[in-house]
C-alpha cells in the first residue's frame, strides 16, 4: 500500500512521544518502588516487543490477501 503525498508522516513524532512517556513511567515506578521493579518492567517490555516483532514478521501483508 502506498502513502499519498498529501498525508503527513507522524511516525517519528509517535516514537518520540512513546520514548518520553516510557521515561516518565520508569521514573514514577523508580520513585515509588525502587530500581528493581524498573528493571523487571524493562525486561518484560523488551520481551513483549520482541514477541510482537516475531508475530508481525510471521503475518506480513501481501497483495494476495486483499
């Protein structure tokens, strides 16, 4: 699927927003519970992102699915 020229690309803004939100989440958890839960949360998020990548790699959108 091609993107039209008149549509703006907000992907970089999305990643910046997610990164800033993740930093705030880590700071809040660190302030409330300490560094241990932040590390556990980071490992869990890393695992979920890796699993999402595997699932999306298996389910690639091709022209014959339309």
